[in-house]
C-alpha cells in the first residue's frame, strides 16, 4: 500500500470516528435531557445539567481532536504525493 493510499484510508477512518462521536454526543444529550425532565429534586436536576454540559464539552473536545488529526493526515497525504 502506498503512503497516499494509507493516508486516504486514515482520513476515511477518522471521518467515520467523528460521525460516531457526533452520534454519541446526540445520544448523551437526549439521555441527559430525559433525566433532567424526570428529576425529582432540584439538586438532582442541577447535577444532571452539570453532567450534561461536562459530557457535551468532552464530546466537543474529541471532535476537535479528530478534526486536527484529519487535517494532519490530509497534509501528510499531500506531501506523500509529491
């Protein structure tokens, strides 16, 4: 396998990973929204809200990391083709 093909496969895999991460983020947001709506006490509701924000930020950091890895793979692919 040439370097160019390797980087192309890596880009495809990273894009799939980013799609999975976005789905996980959506699923977590839905789950926390359900927990918040069904919370019995104000303190548990606040706790769920904090957890929801923290989890969303974690997903966003992972997505940004994947975007950076895609950009790096694209640079490497461009260099490999020269």
